């Protein structure tokens, strides 16, 4: 089952939530303040965080913001505040869900189950998209970052590989140079659109006859034709 971090300074409520979650087979970590919560989260990589807003010292909002900057762990915020503005603020700093005190434990458990289902679904989508791609003579194994053409392994640079993977994941779809720059080079690029063009030229050459399937889309960018 899942590892769940419960951050709640009301000891009795924390214990109650812990018992309930353990009853469903989860492993539960308790933190009574924000600092401890951040420490535990870093150490044990929980699957879900249940986070009270009003905490001594570092409050739930600050904890939420910090957690979100470090990871994509789902966060369910608990609060005694019910103003819509607060709700919006909680969601804006990255909480995934929100419950107002007092709440029923049954509802809390239902929300946690819903979050875990979403996590599981996302994990499966991730795994599926990491699976090998076979497009005619072109074969890409993303986990190994291996590319073969007609069974012969290619020696691609990191950027050439990343470019190819984006094109190959969506054959037939056109990608603008700006999109490719953004997704392959991110912040590190200098030099602009030409950077994409020169890498595509090299990539085409290395791919041999498969390279001819990388089409230039005039005024836009590139597309990998279906084989
Ligand atoms: Ca509290």
C-alpha cells in the first residue's frame, strides 16, 4: 500500500487519521510541525501528504509551497478556514485537494483513495510512454536511451536523441522550432532556431534512409512521417 505523511499539530486528530489510514493498510508517518514534515518528506518520499494549514512555526501553506518546489507528491490540505480565497490560495500553491474542518474521517479516506487512484493511473501512463517505440526500421528504447535503424545501433548525442524521441512519440505531428528548443534545450540554449536546424541535419544523416522521413514543415518546424 501507500506511504502517507500526515502533518497535523493536534495530536489527537493526527492519531485518529493515522489509525484510520493504517486500518486501510497504509504506512503512516506523523509530523506535528512544518519543519519535521519537510524532513520526513525528503527522507521517505511519501505517496501522499495530508497537510494541516494551521501549524506552529512554518505553516501548511509554506510547507505546501516547499514540497511542491521539490516534488510532485499529491497534497491534501486540511483547514479550519473556509473562505473561498483561502481555498484558491491553497490550490495555487500546489495543493491537489482541500478539506475543511470538521470533516468526516470517511470522507477523508475516500479522498485519499481517489488521490491514490489518480497517482496509479499517472504511473501507468508514464510507464506506457516509456515503453519502446517501433516505427518501421526505426526502434527506440527510451529506458536504455538506445536507438537502432535496421537493427544497427546508432551513436546519437543527447540532444539528437531527445529531438528524435519527441518526433517519434508523435509521428505525423508537426513541432515548431520553438517547441523543440523549449523541450530539448530548455533554458540552456543559445543561438535560436538555427540550433534545431543543425541538429536535425546531423540527425537525418545518422538515421540514413529513416532520416528522409523527418520532413521540414515550412514556416513551422519538423515532423516525422509515418513509416
Ligand atoms: Ca492545526
